[in-house]
């Protein structure tokens, strides 16, 4: 093979930026003892390479003792669309639009982006600040950016919003960036298509060498997909080795994805792994105010406070409440009232919206174990205080949508203490019938109070 050897020589001779810009995109269509036929993305690109690097290529051929081989450039037939078809033997295309090197001909069609999933529309709070900052850095591509980021979040908490925001930012501010944005299911479908058509070299070229930023959503569905895991691992290795950027999103963290190769798991967790928790009270207020303004609803502070207090969990529930409130206001041809707000909350949350909270569970368990709330919030490690505290945290995690930090706050503890307490009670429930009975009894009583 002549061309790989020529590329190696040019890679040592030319500056890295020049090589990556003008030589890396070239593809060898054919080679023999008479001619080396190279394909570029368009005729402008081919003309530029022929004018500026033809001599260097001929010199490389002489070093390889192939002085009689001629070099011919043409537009890559795989990059010529139907409306610009008609490339002649010399690679000329009649009405092809000139582009800068490596400038995408159009936006990738693999993943349709939500028009409102931008950084400006994302409400930043304590529960998602790190994920937001990491995605901004990936989009900007500065030296401070972590090259590989994994965002772990439940449904409706904003992981897709941030992934789409990165894509929107790149389209608007760095249109020459080669972006691959798709779900794991789409990646698998494309892999299967290339396997069936015996064109795996094109798949590898696209995801390993012709990609600057790779965004893969729903990574938890990699479970059991062996071939997809292998190809994704190879692509990630290649991209990171060449200074490219990778963003993953998933419903669970890398360590919790079942049937995943250890090597793939290691790669997914090799960079920054961050979670998005359910929004706290202040963030819910901001989200409600933003969405109400978008839907042209006038909500006073009391309504905002009531919605933020009662509608917890994922952002989509807040969106559902605002949409329902708008529908009621339009139907009655009036501005929203507190009565309408309570009706909507009853529909979205159930009952009167008085869902359980970590504080309510803490107070209830304290009364059942005949200890004070102050003792549960104290630093006491006595068993008759520590055990009900741990049970309270376990039940708060099980019966509410509150984040670990929010649960910890009710006990003057940080999230790591909550994690430890949940693990202790989970193990105790599994091996100790007495503990299991107490927890089930408390759970049933709390559910009855919720009705």
C-alpha cells in the first residue's frame, strides 16, 4: 500500500494543524504502479492540495522508490449528493457549492434537535450546576474542557436538554465542527446497516476520524449489545487520543449498566461522571416562572410558591402543571387563580398535592420511635437515635423524589451520610426479618397518611 506510507512521511514533514486540515481528509480511491488516485471533499479542497502539497507528495513517492507514480485528485464520489451528481473522470462537479475544508455540507440529520433545548433555556440550580458547566465547556472546546463527560439523570431532569444544547451551540458558533449526535439505538442501527452492506470501513472512518465531537444519548441501552460496545470503545479511544470531545448521557451511571463489557464501562467512566438530581425548591421556582412567562401566564408569588412546593420530581411534571393551568385559564377566559392552581396540582400530583417530604417522614419516624427531631438532627451516634435516623433517610429516598442533598439537609447531614444510611438499612432489610417488618409497617402508615 503506497498511500499509508506517503501519509506517514507527510505527517512528519508538515505541521500537525496543516496535516489534520489538508491531508487527513484525503481518501485513497485507487493505487497501482502508474497512478495514485486521491479523493477530497470538494473541488476547492482538491485544487488547494494539488497546488500546495503535490510536490511534497511526489517527493515522498521518490523516497519510497516510486518516482513513476502519478497523483490524481478528484471529488470523493461518496460525498457528492444527488443534486450535485455528474462528476467526471477528473472529479469536476458542475454546480457544486464551494466550501471550506471539513465544513459540513449540512447539519447532521441523524438526531433531530429540540428547538428550545438550548443553554439559555436551561435553568441552573444546585442539582445540575456541575453538569451544565461541563457541557458548556465541551461546547466551547477550551483547554479547561473535560474531554469525556457522562451525565447520569432520571427521566425529565434535563440530560437530553444539555446534550441538544451542546449541539445547538456548535451549530451556531462552530459550524465547521464535525458533530455526530445520536442515540445508542441509532448508533446500533447504523452499525447493522454498515455490516450488512460490508462497508464497516466507512463506519470506522466516520466515528473514529471524521468526528470532532461525539454525543451519544441513552447509553444505558448498550446493555447486551456486544458489537456496538466494541465499536463504541474503539471510537472513544481514537477520539480521545486525538484530542476530540465525547459526551454520554444515560438513565443510570456507568457502574449500574448491566451486561456491559468491563473495558467499555471503564471508558464511559474515564472522564467526568456527574448526576442531575431533581430540582430543589429554588430551582423549581425559577422553572415555573420561566415556563409561565413562555406560556404568557401571570402567576403571583403565592401561586408560584404553591406549585414549587407541591409539584416535585422531574421538570416535565412542572411543565405539565403549567400547560394544564394554561388550558384551564383559556377555557374560562380568565387569568389563573389559586383555585385553578390547586385543581391542576391535584391532577398532576394526586389528592391535594400534599406529597410526602423528607421533613414529614423525619417527623413521623421520630414520633414512632419516641425520639425528638432535634436528636435526629444531632451528631449523636447512639443506636436508639442513629437507627431511626437511618430508617428516616431510607424511607425518604424510597417514598419521595427529593435529591440526596435535600434529604440530608433535613437531618443536618451531607449526601454521603444519606447514601451510607440507605445502604445500611437496605442490607438490614435483606437479612433481618425484624427490621424488614418495622420498615414495611412504617411504609404502609406513611402511604396511608399520603392518601
